[in-house]
């Protein structure tokens, strides 16, 4: 019986581990060729603000006195910025949210084993593709992007982990630390010629990670005075940083700015699930290459509660921010990005927008090709079923037509065709990622059923009296037993 117990435990551990093998496998592939738009980009540098844990409704809505909580950014929305809601995905945690924003792909579920704190697979990012990136903020977020970067061009400035005190009376000091250190950094650059030369290169990124809102939200709840006052503090800091950058670069109008959040927060101060308070985050973009504010010809009822129905709202998926940043400063798109370039945000020539969409399509198509090749290599030839909607001939045909449209000046048609190619490639990526899921799930059900039958035989063999006793029970008892076994198997299959 001891041996039987040990074998049973091992079998069940194997069954448990198989669930992770089926569902929690990394979607990332490697070996793609970088794709970059060759036309000159509209911006030389980009400043990214991420207000960790900021809800869209708290940011956009007016306060109880009818005044904006972020007056500077709200004024930009009405004068010189494009804005909208960035839709995040589960899990709404800081690390996955920042990966989506900066690397362009959604949660690598294999990271569940590391508590969503670190990505177990190397990945490309906007920071890695930049000439230089300087970042300030939390030690939980910044080192992750420096660790995966090639060479020595992603620099991090972090406060001590002990500063992230969720029991603190007020966590706005975390954001003040970031703003103060950015100011000190640019002051030091004035007397450091090496740093000054780097700062005046093209394709430079500055990243300000602002954790105060997330910390205050956990400690005091998003409806608290501390959380709402923190929004105002962030708004004031953003205004100060914009002025600092513009003064440093002599108002050359070559800086793009993006303000957003990694996730929201529930009314009770938690996040991680899929409630709208967690998945709806603000996005405001302005500066070089970004479209100025535009008034709606028809009022937008979805923005009425924020008193922004007069201004055109452009919602995006969170991963779309990465290709937007790459396009604005002329970077190669992150290799594993599945974001779709939101061309409505870009204020540049139609040629540049069409070429950028084509680059986006080719970058995602590269992933599709690698994923298909890997799956084909690990599948018996007579069992391999390719993704029918995007054959090799169709790929070539769509790319050829898109280039022809661009050369002919038919930019709108070219962008629509590129979007079609992107949709097919994303669908194909999902197809190959889940290619073996049905087979593995079925195999698990069969194996579990076999184990159940084996256990029944062992019990009957070691307890012959059960057979003699059961022979006196027929009819209803037998039917009940069969129904119970059938129900168990159906439940097991649904679970798998």
C-alpha cells in the first residue's frame, strides 16, 4: 500500500505539472529580423511617464468642485495632445503592464512561477532598441529592462526597495524622488561633456516610473484624499519635467511625450483581475510627431461623464503604445511586440504613416513565420496542418500589394491592407501557440481515466469481498454509479 500511495502521488504530480505545460508556456519566439521604417522620424527623443496604479476615471473625471485633478494634462488634451483609454489585460500587475507598454507583448504566462516579478524569457523592448535610455523609479521595474538589453545603453536610477512602504502615511515622496533626481541629472549634464553628447543623440528615451499612486492606493484606497492629491502632484511634476526638457534642448520641438499607466485599481485598493477599474488606464500623448487636439464633429457619449465629449478620444490596447513610441523616434519595433500602431496618434506625412504600418505588419509577420517553422519542425509531416488564412503565397501577395499602393500614393488602401495582414498574423500566432493544446488535453483525460480504472482494479483485487457484495446490488445502484463516473469524466475534461 505504501508503494501504491507513492506511485499515486507521483502520477497526480505529473497531472498537475501537465496543466502548466499545456497552458503556461511562453508565447515568445526568437530569431526574427528587426524591422524599422527608413523614413526620418518626427521626433528625436521621447519622454515616457507611467503613473503606476492610476485609474482612467480618477484621472479624467472632475472633482467634487467641478475642477480637474490634473489641470496641466487636461489642458493639453484640449489644446495640443491626443488622448484616450489604454485597455490592459489580466493580470493587471505592474511587471506585466510595463512589459506590455515597453515591449509590446502581453503577459508571458510562464512568469506565474516567479510571481509576475520577473520575465523568465529574454525579450526585446523599446529601451533595448533605443540609442540610450535613462530611467528613474522603482527597483522592481527598472532593472528588468536593463537586464534584457544588449550592450551598455539602458541606465537605471532606483530608490531603495525599503522606500516602497505600503503602510506609509503618504507615498507621494516616491514621485518627488523621481522628479528631483531627473532635475539633478540634467543639471549634472551641463558640466559633463560625455553625458551631454549622449543626450543630444537621436533615438533617446527617458522613462519616469511614478509609484506613488499605486502605493497610496493600496494603503488608503483610490477614493482617498491621499490618492487624489497624488494625482495633482504627478500632474505638477509632469509639467515641471516638460519645461525642463524643453529648456534643456532649446525648444527644438523634437521631443515626444507620453503619459499613461500600467494598470488601475479597485475601490478597495487591489489589482490583478479584470474589473474595468483595473483594466482602463489613461493615455495622453503630445509633442513632436503627435497629432494635436481635435474637436469631435459629433459628441462622444462615452466621454460625457468626464466632460470630454467634445474632444476626439482614441482608445488603444496597451501593447499598441510600444509601436507608437518606436515609430515616433524611428526605432526598430520590439521583436516580440504584438501591438498595432495607432496611426491616428501620429501627425506626419501619409507616406510615413503607411510605411510605419507596413513595418509593423512585417515585424508581426516575422513572428508568425518563426512560430510556424518551430511548430512544423516538432510535428510529424503528415499531421501538420498549416494556418490556412495566411499561406506563403498570400503573405507575398499582401506585402506586394501594400508596397504597390504606397508607391502609387494610395496610402489609405495600403494601411488597410497592412492592418489585414497584422490581423491574420496575430490570429496565426494564436493558432500555432495553442496548436497542441487539444491533443495534450485529450491525452491527459485518457491518462487520468486509465489511472482511475487502474485504481478500481487494484481495489477489487485487494478486496474480493467488494465483488461479492456488489453482485447483490443491481439496477438503480449500477445506474447511479455509472452516472457518477460519467459526470466525473465530463468535469475532468472540461477542466483540462
